[in-house]
C-alpha cells in the first residue's frame, strides 16, 4: 500500500466511523461527493486546508488521518513540506 492509498483508506474509515455518507462529508467541507470519492480511492490527494476541514468534520485528528510511515511521499516539494510540518 502506498502513502496516498493509506491516506485514502484512513479518510474512508474515519467517514464511516462518523456515520457519514460521502455526500454528508462533501457538504460539510464544501466540495462534491465525487471529490470525496476521488480522495477515498487515492485518485486525488487533498490539500492541507481540505485535510483540516475533513479532520474537523469527522471529529478525527490530522494525525489519525495521515499515515504514520512516510514510505511513499508525494514528489511535489510543497506537499512534502506540508506533511513534514504536520508531523512536527
């Protein structure tokens, strides 16, 4: 499993644990259900603002959503910096 796949799985699991549908979460974070689906299937990676909004909506910490092992970090330097900041 890659970093992005584990992130997607964590988001999906947290949403289900919160008893929400993709539509519920989408409405709370201001996107479409299709966008949530893309996050949950690792076809799109949420930015930090979206991650923060999801964390609040799901009642889960960012640490719970972000994989603990950075084994397959994104190659975009800005994303890597963001994940380094979250972990500190």
